């Protein structure tokens, strides 16, 4: 019995360390949001290029997650986990020393590559350590809460650090944390790997899909300057389509594909990944546009904007814990449906922002509603995506859902940034350069982006109702009701 208790204690201690690593990954994605105006001013970013500080990270993160999961399965999950931490530490250090926008974007891309090694390895370790059902739900609930806390802590710490030390330190803060986790990992995390004989990593597939998404995002972000019918826009869109088609062809012919299309025969997994695209699109866009609205329209300082996210932080953490408990009791489909409905409400509410608005009327309410909705959606899509998946496919499934969320974040931010810039430019032309007109133009752009986010969330609700199987959701409840297995 003592051995059983020691086994359980070791597992939960390992989970804490893995969650610290995920905290770092999410922090890297969110902490720069508050610092964006300062970064843009000091490094002379154009308005069209500023989203690349976020997108460079999440594109490489999402594009290489599947490759990271596959490498972790074959080479050893702990080994790849530690290598990713070291890469994040080095690239974070380099990003803080960046002297121009090109250097910063390149360093952020490498940060994303490190995150693409950490997350699938850590999530695969969790799914192999905790049995499917209530036990895994608890573990993934903790994982989701920490990930949510990382997103909220990122904007809070970003404001404090930018105001007191400078924007460089929002990038350097992760260096000592990543190194500490890497040092502790060998003593706390057991190594594991797939017993498959194949060792082909399909780098061509990862590069082609990431390059295709990057070309598509760049085409959207620059379309307001280049025009929809320009050679640049049409050429980038054609290049994107060709690269995505090449990715599909590579996967179909590969003996060990990055994405074996057989896995999409699992309808709930397919639905969870489709909804994951929407979750990523809404999550990253909310942080990006709310932060810019507070600083550019309401005139908040970085620290004031960071502190304004405290209620959102609380709702994210509470929502993650509640979501994992509800999934065990009633299944992931109803919880996911409620989550997407709350996200719709939050974005419609955010679309009412105004130049003369205030924190209580324009930010507080929708932040709380959106925080609960996003964590309901995030936790449940993760549980649904890995539920019932075979052990040898756990790295693939965990990498796939994270790729969907990150890819959705990049695409959603690109689409909604394009909507906002187009609306702002149209309004600016009519205002004739009047300063108050410029504030109104920015606000009009943010309003349009939030309405676009509500439409994307509505699509997510439809996908939940159509693609997520109620039978699988009920089966998950029944599985969670079984007594937890204890080691002999």
C-alpha cells in the first residue's frame, strides 16, 4: 500500500513540473501582448507587421507540434521535453537582445519551435501516466488551469515588467524558469517512448504545412496595403495552396506520416480538432485586441492594462477547474457547447466598446464571461481529442489538438486583424486625419474584429453540436465512474 501511495505521489509531483513547463509555453505566447505598443515604438514596427510578434511564435509552435510529438514518441518524451526547454531559454535570451523587427520575429519563431517540443512531450507523458477517465480528467484539469493561468499571468506580468524594467524583460523572464525545470526533470519525470520500429520523422511534412500557413497569414495581414487583386496577395495565396497540397501528398505517400489520416476516422477527435481551431482563433484574438483597445483608445499604461486582466485570470483558473469536474459528471459535449455559447456572448459584448467607454462597462463583464467560456472550451477539446486514443498514438493526438489550437490562433488573428485594419483605414479616410476621428477609427476596427470573433465562435458551437458524438461523451462519463486503477 505504501508503494501505491508513493507511486501516486510521484505522478502528481511530475504533473506539477510538467505544468510549470506548459506555463512557460503559454506565458511566451501572451506576455508580449501588453508590450506590443512599446516594442512597436522602439523597434519601429509597422502596424501590419506588429501581429507577427505573436504570429511568428504561434505559427512555428502550431506547425511543428506534430513533428515534436512524433519525435518525442520515438526518441524519448523526457529527452525531447528537456531539449525544448533549453531551446526556449536560449531563444528568449536572444529575443530580448533583438535590435530590429527581423531579429525579434526570428527569435520568436525559434521560441515557438522550442514550445512545439515541450507541449506534446509533456501532454503525452500525462496521458501515459494517468489512466483514461476521472483520473486523467483531474490531471488535464490541472493542466488546463495552469495553461489558463499562464495566459492571464502573461498579460499581468507583461504590464508590470514593461512599465518597470522594459519590454526586453518580458522575454528574459522565462530564461531562469526554463533552465530550472530542465534541471529538475530527470529526477521527477519518467522517460517513455513508443515501441514502434519506425523512426521516420517526416520533416518535409512539418516544413510544408508550416510554410503554407505562414504564406497564407502573411497574405492576409498585408492585404490592406497590397490589395486583394495584387500580384503579391494572389501569389502568396497560390503558394499557400500549393504548399498545403504538397503536405497532403507527402502524408499520403509517407510510410510514417506526420498525420496518419486514419486517425480522423475517430469522429470525436476530428470534431475536437475542428473546434480547437475556433478556440485558438478566439483566445489569441481576445488578448490581442482587448490589450490594444485599452492602451491605444482608453490610454491605459502597460501596468494598468495588465492589472485589468486580474478578473479574467480568476475566471480562467476557476473555469478550468470546474470544467474538468463537469466533464467527469456530464460529459465533454455539453460542457463544450456551453463554453462556445459563452464565448459568443463575450465577443458580442466586447463589440460594444467605445471611445468614451470605461473598464466596468466595456471590459470587466465580457472578460469574466469569456474567460469561463474559453476555459470550458479549451479543457473539453483537449479531453475529447485524447479520449480513447491508443497509447502509441498519444503523442500524435496531443500534438494534433495543440496544433489545431495554435494554427487557429494564427489564422484567426490574421483574419480579424485584417478586418480591423480595413475598417480602421476606411473610417480614417472619412475622418480626414482629425485626432478624435483616429480614436473613433481604431474603435470601429476593434468593434468589427470582435463581431468577427463572435461569428467564428458561433461556427465553433455548430461544429460542437454536429461533430462531437454524444455517445462518446456519455461513454467518457461511464469510464470516469469506474473505480480508479491502483498499481499492485
